[in-house]
């Protein structure tokens, strides 16, 4: 769930910010390019217009030259006649077909080393002028206008006595060149000299056009800029809201997942050792029950402020849920032992200070720690980046370590180790294989006989389960029953055992064997199931077994759940003819009211009453009174866990009905039990 929320948050962040930023940058670049192109096109337009005009003058001069030749003038006379009408800085240059000079007017000549062409209305041949110095850049293109120089000189003031009109008409660039003009007399090559002038007013027109283009394009840019800023601010507000813990006002678990992963995966943190810590307030619900929910929230808020003041730069914390906080702390030291000591010392200090957070109430805190060590390369010479960090998994490991302290009040801090990892792996393995094991009937029924202490004959049995795994062999109940109780699969195992015992009793009847009652443990989780009595009755009736031969054992802990439902279910089971017993009487806080209200048939004394080298007198008194109490309630007594002859003699003297334990027999497969029962006849 946390991982899904983190991915959605990352998608939201990318979708809300980056498109706006990319669009803004793209539009800005596009507008800049468009302005540059507009200015370039306008400049080209100004230059080409002037060149077009000059070329038309050249064509007109060529036509006049042809006309004068046709009238009978010599080449020299025609050139002289044209020169009278040419501008002051113009010139005419005429050559023969082999470009040998015939006529030249003016102060300079064409430089045939610099020949180019421009295509306007037609292809125009352009030749450089011998009287002008050209740079290497000019030789590459005759019309490469040095705009930096033009704009630099365009706004300089040439003198105080210059009028505004004269100043505008001053030329900031003179570019001399020759244009080749076609003639009717093709034996001649006709060239006319021109001067391209860029005036200040031309530059001002260019600037004005550029400013207009900039202003027109600036409007969408400003709009996009404002929209992008608003999107960023809105995203930051929403992100802060998503990362906000509504109870404490600090950071929530999503924030911790996101930024703890970033801290651990940074390249500069490769060599550092970190600790993921789960901080837990013990009995927080009791605190809220005593002082109110608001007081509980104020406590969490105070813890949040305390942790904010105690975490250093490069460390983070957040509330996970309930009264659990997650911390990422940086550990100091030179080796693993020093890292653990530094972390333990710091967490101990935190717990000590938190204990005094409420001077009027005594608080208890426990912590689980998972050490995140650097990743070292195979050669051991350098550290590798921590990639694919699963913060939830690291926190779960810290939580597993903290759970080890639940039954050890004096142990407030626990480090995650390989033993806990093995336990986690085993739990996962059980959960992955339990359905297959049930389907393949890997769960096997074992029977432990119950003996009469007077004649030491088998008068009953208890059905116990063993898991015959193809990979692990025989697995004892203590290794898998608690796991199944925690994940709820225990109810399916209960049904499995009831069905197999009912089937076994039906087979005994067909085989003509001695019929004895068999007890089956029913988990406390099963009593939350509606219609449990009818459900058990259907399982047993599927094999036609007698109800009175099946005894259903209810653990004493089940009496602390919904008592009304339990009493009603027991009454229904009794009505169907089943026997019901209280298992493990004496393991917890036995409720005499339960014995008063519950129509039970059997009371099973817990093994703990009979363990130890010597039973204490106080223990014997309790057993004696428990048996007397059960007898007074018309209940049969079963003592389990009996291993010594003295215990058998003591229970026989007290009138115990049945004895179950290693003194007589251990739990055994059904076939072995049947052999023992045949010999017992």
C-alpha cells in the first residue's frame, strides 16, 4: 500500500511540474528564435531591397550604354556620356570577352578574386571592389553585414552641430561592390560600381521592429511564466499536504519512505552507516483510555517536537501509525561494534528523555533497530551505491526486532539479527506452503492416549497435528500453529482436523474397533465464526460419526473474547450431542464466572501445575481444590503433561478421571495408536 502511494506521489510530482517547466522553456526558446528570425528577415529585406534598386539602376545604365553604341558612339564616348549621369562614388568598368580592360572610370576597379552571386528576381553577379579592404569573413560572403559594428555605431553622436535629420541619415556602413549587367553587345562585359549604405534610420527601424516582435511574444511568455510559478507553488502546497501527519503536524510515513530512500541512495552517503529505528509507545491505548484521546494526540505531538529537536542534519523521522515513529539516524564509529554502540547509546538517551516527557504519567518506550551497512564491492576497495532501497522492508525488520522486547520489560532496545531474519523467512515459507499442505494432506493426525489412573486403560485420546513436509520432514505444532493463528488459516486447519477425526471414528466403527472419545482443539479465532456449531455438525455428519465420541477443546484464552457468543456456541454444541472441555485450565487468569456460566463437560489441568523437580505444597492445594471444584460442577478432570509416577499416584488419590502425558505415552501416528489400543483390550 505504501509503495503504491509513493509511486502515485512521484507520478503526481512529475505530471504537475515538469510539463509546465518544459513548455515554458520551449516557448521561451521558440520566441527567442522567432525574434531573431524576424530581425534577420527584416535586415535581409532592407539589404535586398537596396541591392534590387541598385541592380535596376545597373540594368538601366547597361540599356543606355547599348543605346549609345547603336547611335554610333565609341565605347569611350558612351562610357563618358554615362559617367555624367552616374552618382559621385559610382563607376563603370568594361572588358572584352577575355576580361581585358577596355574602359575604367572611377577610383577603383572590380576585384575578380571576389566573385559571388545573389538570387533576387534573377541571378545577380557580385564582384568585390579593389579599393576596399576585406577581412577573411568578408571574403566568405560579400553581403555578410557586421551587425555588431552597425548597432554599436548606430547610436553614437557624431557632433553637436549635426541636426536630427542629418544624424538619422548618416551612414553607419559603406559596402562597395560591382554588379555585372547583361548587354546586347555580348562581346563586352559591363560592370557598374555601387555603394551599399546602412543608415541610422535603417538600424532604428530594425530595432523598432525587433522591439515590437519582442513585446508581442513577451505576452505569452509572461503568461506561461506566471502559470508555471503558480503550478510549482500549488504542487509544493499539495506535496506538503500529502506529507503532513494530521495528528502531530509533522511528517507522515509517505514522507519518510520518500526521503529516507533518497538519503540512503545518495552517492556521498555510500560510506556512512545508518540505522532505521522503530520507536513504540507501550500501552498507548490504555493511556488514551485513562486520559482521553485528545491527551493521547497531545502526547504524540510532543513526541514529534522532541524528535524534531533531536534529529540532526541528514537524518529524518516521521510518525508511522498509532504510537509508532520511524527514524533514520546516522551512526558514528570505525567498525560494526562501534556503530552499534553509538546507535544504542543514542536511542537509549532518546528513550530516557521520552520517559520523562510527561512527569505526571509514567511512559514506557521500546525500540527496534535495523543497521543499514555500506555496500562494499567484491574487491573490497570501494563502496557501491545503495540501489533499490525498500524502506518498508527495512522498517519491518526494525519492527520485528522491537517485537522481541514485548515479553521482556527490562529489554527496551533490540537489534535485528540473522536469527530474526530466519524467523521471518520461516514464517513466509509456512504461509507460502500451508494451502498446498492442506490440499495434499501433509498435515497428519497424531493421537495421544488418555489413561484411567485406576486401571491404566486407554479411555480416550487427544488429536494433535503434525506437518509431514516433503522438504522439512516432521514439523512440530509449535513451529507453525502460532503462525496459522496469526494469519487466520488456523480455522481451515481446525476443519481439516475435525473432518479427519470424524472419518477415523467412522472407520473404527466399520472395523469393529473399540470406540473411545477423541478430543480436538478448536482455536479461539474459530469462535468468531457465525453458525460454528452447525458448521461442525455438518463436518462430522459427512462421515456419520457419533457426536458424543467427539470432544471439542476450547482454550482458556477464548473465554476473554466475546463471552456471550462463546456461551451460546457451547450450548448449541451440547445440544448437538458434542462434549466440550476447557483446555489449559490455569495458564492464564482463569475465570470462575466462566465455569459458572459455561455448561462444560471436562476440565483439563494445565501442564504447568506438574512441572518442576518437586511440586510445591501451594501447587498441590490448587490442584486439589480445582479437582474438587470440577467434581462439584459435575465435570470430568483430565491432567495433562504427567511424566512421573508420583504425580499419577497423587492424582489417583484425588479422584482425577484421566491422565495424559509422557508417563504413559507420547503422541503417536494413528496406526501405532490402533496397535496400542488393541493390546490394551
